[in-house]
C-alpha cells in the first residue's frame, strides 16, 4: 500500500489511537475524582474513629475518674528523643483535673524488640508513679512474644505503681538479667525491650516534668534532639 491509501490508513490509525488515549485519560480522571470524593466524604468518620480508639487506649493507662479533660485535645508535641525511642515526633497527653495537671501519657518506642519496634503508651502521675503501660503496635511472634498485649496476658500490669527509683536502677531488668520483672522462658528479648523502654520513659519524664505538666501556653516543648544511630 502506498500513496494516498497509505496516508489515509495512517491518519485513521492515529485517530483511533488518539481516541483510545483520550478515553483512557477520561476514565482515569473520573476514577481519580471518585476516589478523591470518597476520601473526602469518609475522612471525618475515619478521623472520629481513630480519635475514639486513641481515647480508649489512653483511658486504659490512667486511673478511672482521675481527670476531667479531653486527652486528645490536650496533646502536646514530643520531639525526637533517644529516651523515648522516637525517630519522629510523638505526642504527650496531659490529664488534668480542673486546672491542675495530674498525669501525662507519653508515646514511647522500644526499638529493640525481637521482631522490630514495639510502640507504647506510658502513663505517669505528676509525682512520678506509673499508672499503666500499654502496647499499641508490635510485630512480636504470635503465641510467644505477644504476651505483652494486655488482651492476651496481664504481664504488662506489673509496671503499675512503679517509679524511677522503685525499683532501683539495677532492678529495671527482667529476672533473668538480675532485675525484678518477670518474663516467659524462651521469650525474654521482647519483655527486656519493654522494661528498658518504660524505664527510659520515666527518665524522660523526670528530666522534663515541669515542661510536660505546665499549663497550656506556659512552656515551650522540650528541646529537639537529634536521634542517635
């Protein structure tokens, strides 16, 4: 085929290609618009659900009826800090009774769990006593290291009432290492990491207590620190 017939065939092919490309582009635009619309429509419900779940976890680590403010609304930024194990900024949730700060819940991370990071909420009263610790995320081995979850075992409850100096520093280890915290045989790496992280969170609280418990607007957040490798 040559001459006018070849040119006509080429033009027809180009038209068909352009038409197909335009149809695909239009389809992609419509799909993107639908997805964006669905996201915008469901985002408030998703955010509400996430906040409700976060409030439920926070309440677990504080004494019932011990505060009267909205913990999520009272959240303060936590900088990257070695003691909290944070590689990116976290949050501190200040519990108040009236105008008085009575406790704070710190987000913390145990970076050295058996299968990776173990994310925690650590509740501490204004005078430094632990009100509770909860695991919010982990990848520990099911049936072996996951006994750190309160839904599966009461192991995590042994932190309640402990302080930075009670037990003394050498006691903040699992019993296998000479400390005061129980651990299951064959699964000591996980609790060892959690005990260390909780102790470090108490050290962080002791160092930044006044800033963490200050009235809103009275104090700047703790200074930003570079994460250690």
